[in-house]
């Protein structure tokens, strides 16, 4: 998760948009790796997605925005799959 506080206003929107882009890219990498990656590589890709999800969730919380239920469930699922549950 990013250590700095989420900026407010336009900068905060840019920060959230950047984190959302990171999240979408992590999802694409996992989707591409599902069919041809080894189990250890898939675990690494899932961990990358989990980090991106947690960073985005943290930024939403710092901005005072609610955490969507599906995002919380996805984080919980990935934590369970990685043994961090």
C-alpha cells in the first residue's frame, strides 16, 4: 500500500485513477497468466493483484469514499487463496 496520504481534490482523483490503472493492469496480468503460468507464478500474480486492491481500497478509505462490497469480497478471497486470511 502506498504510504503517503491520498491527496484531496483533483490530485486525489488523479491518485485514485492511477491506483485504479494499477489494479486493472494487475487483473490483466493474472488473466493472461491463468492458462499458461505455473502455480507459483499464478500465486505471485494473485499477490500482485491483492497488493493493488489493498492500495486502492486504502486510498478510497483515506478519501472518505465507501469501499464497494465486491472489492472487499475480492480482497477477502485473494487473502484466503494466499493463506493470509
